[in-house]
C-alpha cells in the first residue's frame, strides 16, 4: 500500500479529507448494517434535531504506525463505551461497542494510505460522531439518527509542537454543575468557542476552567484534562463530576503507577494550591500530554519551575512512555492496542 504524498512532518491539527468514511442510520428503533462511502457531504432536513437543539455527541481517537510497521488503534473500546454513555445522556440510541470497533477497523483500513509513517510525528485522528437527523420542532429527542466516522491525518494540537503553553483562568464556564460536562456533547464545545477565541486574542493557548459552582477548583481545559506533578514527584489530577473522563489521563495514571512507580492522587484540586506544583500538563488524545509553563489568573502569574523553555522531566517521562506504548516501542498493557488488518 502506497502512502499519500503528504508533508507528514508539517501537517497541523486540521481537517484533510480522506477517501472513505463509515455511515450507519438509525430508523424505526434499529441501526442499519452500516457502510463505507466516498461521499463526504451530508444531506439533512432543515429541522433535524442536531440543527435545532444540538443533539449530537462525538469521540476522538488515533491510529498509529508502529516501529515494526503495523497499524494500531489505542484503546478504541474505551471510546466506544464513552460514546454509549454520551448517547444515553443526550437521549440518543447507543451505537454498540462491537459495531463501533468494526467501524474503526473499516475506516482506518480504507484510509490506510493516510496513516502517517512511523516516526513522522503525525498520526491518523479518527472522529466518530452521531446526531439527530429527523425533524424536531418541539423540544424532544429526534426519532432518527446517523452515526458516522471519518479519519484525518493530524500533527500536534498546539502550534509549535511540544512546547510549554501559557493558559489563563477563564471567567467563562464550559459546563454546568449538574449538566453535560462529563459526556462528549457537541454543545460543550460550542460553550467554549467564545472563551477560546478571546483567550487566543489575548495571547493565551488555552483556558483553565474552574468548577462552575464555587469557582475555586480546577476542572479542565476545552479539550484536555490536567495532570500536575508535585515537588516530591507525585501525580495529582482533578476529580470532578463535570469534566470529561479522559482516556489519555486514565492511561497516564496507569503508566505513572505501573511503569514509573509513581504515586497518583485523583482528588479535588484548589486553584490556590496550583502554585505549589512542580509541573503541569494537559492530557488528551489530541493534546497527548502538552506541558504548561505558565497559568495567568487575572494578572497573577503562576510559573512552574519547569519553565517556558522545555517540558518538565516527569511530563517528559510520561510522554515518552505513553507514545512508546502507542508506537509499539514499549510493551502495552493487555488490550490497549488493536491492530488493524490491512489487506
Ligand atoms: N477533556 C475534554 C473536554 C476533551 O474534549 C477531551 C478530548 O477528548 C479530553 C478531556 C481528553 O480525553 P481523551 O484523553 O479521552 O481524548
Ligand atoms: C480529542 O482530544 O480527541 C478531542 O476531542 C479534543 C478536541 C478538542 C480536539
């Protein structure tokens, strides 16, 4: 299989249309068998549930080329389960895990020429999503849905690759205390658009959202969870019912405990204690683990000892171990990598 002629080392985190995408429709209480299509366009009713009341959720996962030339995906079963949970939260039908895994396999295999080569620094980002497709005008769930999955090659999420980021404490909230913060609803991301545009305008890479109830505790950013490292080399990560349970974070917690022998605490993290930490990172599928050098809280600067020049030593170890597992250089825990059979 010949790879596409793309400048792999220099692609950013943006959409590049690939050859095939997966589609399945839900009607009369059941999903159809699903198929791959070349058509990247969607035709919808003007009154579709997704257009009127944002009834949509999505996922994000990646495929990698390993050192020995296989194509693998990372923990897709976890994305399948989280998407089922998101669907339940939005009164949508679940797309079954086995169907999801089959769709991942088909979508990646059909676009194998777009899976970036080993060592290029790029990966294939897979975007499963589901939306209400039939008309609704009273506020209620749609009767019909479409599940789709496309793939697009991507480089680093933050411009400039792995470099310490500067973020600000946001005055906006991304989720309500008893709302949809813990599921991957499109509306959470709509909520964050004004905040991210204004953060960028003011020269920040991202927003740190606080808990919307008391505004004293650290939640997450628009697209990643926080991991902190204490001065005595423990990992601390915020616990909250209104953040998205990151699969990358769960994986890094395992890596820290089982591969690096570190202690990990998942607990509430007060904004006022952040200045005590030695390192800070943002973790997610797109972000991998991106180091934070500085947090600005309304003019007050919290500068981590790891500085603005380079990634901190513990964050670097976590990054190297996780990407080593994903690229097949370090043995993965049972079930973390799913190989895509390529004909
Ligand atoms: N938090 C938010 C709000 C996200 O959008 C994401 C990305 O999916 C994450 C955290 C990280 O989750 P994961 O590691 O499963 O990609
Ligand atoms: C991901 O990391 O997959 C996400 O969905 C985050 C998104 C903001 C790009």
